[in-house]
């Protein structure tokens, strides 16, 4: 009986009944690792955000500047003469779809920077299909055509440009027809251009701007915080 009692007292405690301090320490370690993992994920998002803006800010700024100059310097009659606004609707749709990509080629801004220009064209009477074909035409702007010629040769570049141009025109026409059939195209007089009639006002969009600004500041904070840590490790 004494031996059994002695063996009973020497048995190690069950894993489920460990010391409370040890259990709390394990929970703290797990929580810390989860928090570090979440911070690393958002830090990667912040790095991607900064990289994207570092690549696109010139095109976006250029798009607004070009749209502003065109809005201020190009007479309204010139836009009306460039894009058909009378006659059979289908003929007008085809003509606007053909001219839209040509304007995009001349402006040579990317698919983000050409949105202000698209707003300007829409306000001056270009059809919905013409605006769509204009937006699609960022793949045949002059700098990219030069890159096509450099890598594939002039003949291949001409074929690529021609095929893309036709596909953009057809895509704009098809989108216009589908949206017209579904009644999704705004009717009535042309909407004011966001570039020509921009003004500061407080509305629901302003709250979204405030939220976006706060989120952007947080991402920038994470990015530069990580950069600071990396610089500190490099110094050591």
C-alpha cells in the first residue's frame, strides 16, 4: 500500500492541469504571433499600394492636365465637328466609335489617366459607345505602339495595332447597343464634365473622401514604419 501511495504521489501532473501562469503565457504567445501575422499582411498591402501609386501618379496627373487644357483651349464647336451628333443613330455610333480610339492615341495617357478625358468627351456629346472605345484604346497609345515595334518589328506592330483598334471599336459599339437595350445609358442633355465643372461641396462623396484619406494615411504609416525597421536592421 505504501509503494502504491508513493507511486501515486510521483506521477507528473496531467497536461490539462498545468500551472495557470504557463497557460496564460502560451495564450499571450499565440495572440502575439497572430497580431504580427495580421500586421505583416497589411504591411504587404501598404507596400503594394505605394508601388502602384508610384507607377501611376504621372499618368493620372497627366490625364487631368491634358483634360484641363483641352477643356479650356478647345472650342465647343470643334468637339461638335469632330463627333457626329446628328443623323441616323447607328451611323453616329459607328463614327464616334471610330474616332474615340484615335483621340486616345493622340492623348497617350493610360487607362486610369484617360478617365478625366472620357468625362470631357461625354460632356461634349460623344456617344456612350465612343466613350467606351476611347477608354479601351490605352493599348494603342503612341508610346506602346513604339514598344510593339521595338520588340516585335514594325510589321507585327502594325498588325497588333490594327487588330486592337478594330476590336476596341467593335467592343464600344456592342456595349452601347447592349446598354441601350437595357436602358442603362443616361438620357437627356450631356452631363457636365467633372473637369470643367469641378467644385468643392460637402455631400456623401465627401465622407468617402475622408474615409479614403484616413485609410491612405494608415497604409503610408505602415509602409514607412516597415521601411524604417528594414533600415535599422541594415545598419546593424
